[in-house]
C-alpha cells in the first residue's frame, strides 16, 4: 500500500504474516538433532532421545519513505 503525500514524497507500507503449523521429528530419527546413538554427543544433539515439535509464526512489517530531491 502506498501513498503520495506530494510530488516529491511517497510512503509505502507492507505487512506480512508467515507461519509454520507443525513440524515434528520423532525421537532418535535425526543425526544432528535428537539422536541418542553412541558418540553423538550432547553438544551436537541438543534434544537427544526426545521428540521434537516446532510451531513458528511471525509478523513482518515494512515501511519505505522516498523523497525526491
């Protein structure tokens, strides 16, 4: 959405909504996330032996102000 305040000044606005409903990884199925195999190490597998579920959402606002000199 944009609005011209004058011949020289323009303001543009935008809003975005991004989401991920559900992302799940069963336990011991990812070598780099939740494996509890020998030698995997807790540093490299922060959720070792656990089920992992993720839900993400974000609102992304943007504004652009243009002024012609």
